[in-house]
C-alpha cells in the first residue's frame, strides 16, 4: 500500500528567487547519494568542454561533490555564477541537496512537514523574489523524494497538546508583531521573557486552554513592561568567555574543516583558546566572518561607543524568528531533537548571538552603528548553525543555553549593549 503524502506547510513569511550569487556552491559541501552520483556520471554532455568526470569525494564515509582549487563546486561556472548541470540539463537533474537549498524541510506533526527558507542564502535575507508558496509543486516533489515522516514525539512536546503548543506560538508571534515599534533589544528580550514564562507555567496549566487564553493578555502585558526596564548589571569574565566560545561555535564552518592541514588545526585550536580572552578573530572559524579581533570589536562595552541602529535594519532577524515559529521549526528535528521549550529558549537567545556577530561585522567596517548589511551577515551566520551544526548538537551547548537563562540573559544583553 502506498504511504499517504504528508501535508506540506510552506512559510507564508518568506520569499525567494535565486540571485545566482554562487555562495551555496562555494561555501557548502554538497552531499550525494550513490544513486545520484551514478545518475550524474551517466549524463551525456556531448562535446561540452571541461566537464569534470571525477566529480565526487568521500568525507567521513559519505559522498560529496568535489571542490575545485578555487573552493567552489567543480560544476560551478565561475564566469556566470551558475551550476553547469542546471544550465545544461535543468533544475530537475540536479542532486536533491542542490535542488533543496535554501529550503529547510522538517517533519513536524505526524503526517505533516513544514518548509522554511534558510537565512544563510543572500536572496532569502533580502526577501527577494516571489513567496515560497509559489514553488509549491517543486517543494512537494522534494518532500516526497525525501520521504520525511514521523512527527514530534511526546518527549519533545513536553506533555503539551497540539492546541496548547499552537496557542503559545500564536501568542509569541503576536507579541513580536505588536512590538514592532520597540527598540530591537527590548523586542527580542520580551520574546525571551515570554518564552520563559510560558515554560514556567507547566504543562497542566498550558493544556487548560480556556485558562491559558484568559491569562495570555496579562502575561504579555507584564512581559512588555518588564522587557523595557533598565538593567545595570552586566556579566562577569567567566560568562564573557563562555559567550565568546558560544559565538565561535556558531561561526565554525565544517566545510572548511574537511581537509585541514596541521597548520590549520594548530591555528584553530589556538584561536578557540584565545576567544575566551577576546583574542583572535572569527575569520579563523570560516572565511565569511570578520577578520577583526573580538577585543577590537568591543563586544562587551555595554554599547558605549555604539550608536543605536535604525529599527528597520533588524527586519531580517524578525523574519527569522517568525518563520521558525510559524514552522514550527525550533524544536524536534529542527533543533537537535530537543523538547519544545529548550528549542524555544535557543531561538530567543539567538538575539544575543546575532547582536554580537553584527557588532563584529560593523566594527570591521570601522562603523559605530549596526546597519542592514551587518544584520544580514549575522542572521546568515547564526541561522546557518541554528539546529544544523554537528558541533552544537552536543549536550554541552544546552548547558550554555541554560547558563544564559533567567536574569543572566538580561545581564548578557546589558554587557552586549542591547540595541
Ligand atoms: S546562496 Fe541563494 S541566491 Fe546564492 S546561488 Fe545559492 S540559492 Fe542562489
């Protein structure tokens, strides 16, 4: 009997049309199945010149497209920024990973999957192109090909019913939308506070929908008031060291660790040790990151020396939060199989990481104010690993998220200087 097709929810908040920047073909290692490798090897290129015949490489037992000496995929046409397979044979012939990017397809409720667009794609950052939904037919074909199945487990739902989860998500979405006029730091901290307060209510309370709906307005009002309160205390040296290592872990690009030389290994190890003291730059973790040292970027100056950004510069960040909530793609398979409130806290804490990364990017430009380009870089850098990093899946990093829970998160934002 044929398995029934999953219901596919596509983000209504995101747009995408490839701008042929070639970033994904240069920056990522693309996984291939043996069947795909065989199919691509059999393509008839006729008399086309310079077609790579030996196009696969093996890493950790898996097949990937080989990289040219320039760092890009061997099929990337550097003169046009386009994929040669796509140019010659069309989209449908490409490997599934290539066709799928920048879509992130995740199993959510039993029999359902959701699709959001990854914010490490420049076109998605700019929200350029038609709504994702326009591409529904191709997306549904990819979902079928992937065979995504399953759904949130009872452990991931923390005892909550679907209605309760969706009610909490609607409340958080409404809070973010209503707070559009607030400074970015206050808006983001309000989101964090609300997530933590919903967690504190516990599953019995949250599953009582009529009571939950009654308390939501007052809970959100208190959150808005508390998020605007001035805070004086920052974090100490230990938490600063933890924060720098946390940021570096998000900036670590496994693509560049594929064939490290001894020198690369030594430099990375020394950098990881140095980050604790503010030494070294994020560039060592990936070539897209700023080369300025963390100390020179003035991360923990409580905002002194920084001019507040225009609120509009942060639009891309709110789109990230809202799309992940809408998925929902912030827990379960979308975040290391973690429970609902663990993933929600990590999503809310992404503001601190994005702020720190944006500060580094702006400091590299010698600017004293975060602009749209800095937020775009930072959202791309952090979203790249949000739930997708082989390193960040380890429990140690959940302990770091716990470390920056409660009042210490407000202190972290005070040290970072809010926005
Ligand atoms: S990164 Fe995005 S815009 Fe650039 S080539 Fe890849 S899919 Fe297209």
